[in-house]
């Protein structure tokens, strides 16, 4: 069994690392289905209990994949697994994003489809992926609260919301956790959002802890990205930004090598060290990457280590925004 952490004061206890499953279906180029299923099973066997997905990852493909993995896993592991689902993104046949829908009727519609694809009796944590600017967050959260009352959802989550929205949502119903990007190179939550989450007893599930592989220690300056890989449009992976960011990784590598651990393990361990109310999500697509990520749980960072990491990668040191401008505009957390 892995160590556990609570999702806030009202949510469940989950494994201290969760598995972000998006890359098994979308946005990082083609994935190996057999390896994806093997990785999901390996995660469950290792004690990972939190599986994070979105109904729009591969237009339902990711939920179907998780459903298959759960269906074919031993009963004891299946029963321990918790599903965290994002909804609301509107897609085109070609794969484009056209906005978000947080209307109460849409919330319940999205949930019905997710439950069917996952093959589960309930969703453990349900959250809109981005705030719908045309629907008050109170209405969206209220609809999820009705799903909780009906037994279809266990806990309410949020994603990429700012401090004010967090307060408004929490006034409607208990919020288990906020899912938001947080890493050595994405530290925007530290000033306002994280303090408010802690004040309200809301946990944090941190995605992008390796900045989509950028600070994993495995990304090279000459790497050619596959067609459809989201990183091809990401500012941090473009031109001079990439070289400046990989310079930071080289500095982080020196710290990691001094401790005898990998760059990825150091970056994940740093997030783990920021508080017991933070659960990093690792986007491992293979068993090898999963094993490496889980090794971060054995890494202890003392004050000297944390100071060395801070010196290697100071807050605000990353070059480029974390999303293209059009997607940044959808982030309530950035306004």
C-alpha cells in the first residue's frame, strides 16, 4: 500500500500520488493501448487509488479505457479505485475545442454518459474542466450537488478556478479538492489560490507536476514531437523558450544527481513536500515511467535540498506561458 493523503476535509483519503490518464488517449500523440492498460493495472497493483480523467479525453476513449482496466482488474483493486472526472469541454469532430458548458442540464447529461462509459455505479469526484463564463459557478456546483444527493457522484471538485470562484463554490456545497497545475515551473497558485483552498479545507490535486514532460529529465532539445502532440503548440516548448527551460532542467539534474535520484523524482518530491493537502497527479503512460514516478514517494527532501532546488529553479523562472493564449483566456485561475 502507498501512503495516503486526504482530499480536503470533506473528501476521501487517496494514494499520495494519483494517475493522470489523459495521455493514454489524447494530446501527446498516439498511445499504445496494451501498454496503457498494463500501466493502469500496474498502478492499481502498486496501491494507486486515484485515477483522473476527463470525458473529453479522446472523446470518451479515456473513460472507456479506464472502464476496461477496472473491469479486468482483481475485485479488491477495483473496489479501492476512485475516479476523478472532468466534464464540460465542447469538442468538434476534428478534435477542436469550442468552449465549455456548465448549465445544470448539461452537467447531468455529461454525468450520465460518463457513468455509462466507466461502467461504475458512481463517480467519486466530479468537476467542470473550466468555468463556463456564461453560467454562474453556483449553478454548476449546485447541479453536481444534486448528483451527490442522488448517489451518482460522491464528492464535488473544481478545476483551474481562482480564489474568488473557489469561495463562491464552497458557499454552495462542500468542495473536496481543486485540480490545478502546480509544479516547480508553474507556481501561480502560491500567492492567493492555495491559501484560500487551505482556509476553506479544500485539497489540491496538482497536475502538470512535470510540466508535460518538460522537467522530467527525459525531454531533449532535438526531440521531434509526434503529430497531434499538444506540446507542439505550447509556448514553453517553442524555440528559445525550450532551450531556456531545459537549462533549468540541467540545473535541477545536478541537484537530483547529488541525491542519487532522477530529475522526475526530484520534481515530484518537491510538489509532495509543499503540503500533505496536495496530491500530485503523474501522467505516466508506461509502466517504466510509472515506476520512476512512484519512486518519488521514497525521496525525502530536507531544508538544504529544498533550498538547492529553489536556487536551481526559482519561482517564475520558466520561459513561456503554460498554455497558448487562447487557452489561457479560459483559465479562471489566471484572472
